[in-house]
C-alpha cells in the first residue's frame, strides 16, 4: 500500500536527524526522522493503532504515544519490515529516553504535570 498518496499524518512532535533545505518544499521521509511523538488526549486508540501502522510503514524508527488520560507513554521500537516489534508501556513514574539519545532521559511525571 502506498500511504504517501492518501495519508499525511501530522505528528505533534518529530525529531529529525538533520535539517535540510528541501524541507521547505517537502516533509521529511520516515528514514530521516529519529522519533515521532503523538500527544493523545481522546484519540489514544487511533494513535496507537492507525497512526502507529502508518509511521511504521513509512520507516519511522521510533514512535511514542503520550496517553494523557491513561497517564502513560506507549513506546514503539525495533522496526522490522514496516512493523514495530517492541511495544512497551512506560508508567507515569518512569524516566524514558529515545533510542537515538539514550543519555537524554525525561521524567514522565514532569511531562504529565506531577
């Protein structure tokens, strides 16, 4: 399936590997992105399934869903053939770090307002 023809998901936050002049004319490709984060208040199911699958097929190596109502972070990693092989739920009291910057952890409690 060619998602690029039909779907242009707009993440709440994307961390890209490098800034390129051409981004003024196009969005970064999945393999140019290090991490995509969706902040989910009422769309957790959509973000955790539909958008997850779109980002995986696009080649985004890591995808996070910050579930505000559930007070947790759903971490999708280990992309293989358009599917995330590792899905982990981090609880509010945990610190997390992206795979691209393992020494840059953040406190979920602080992000969630505790």
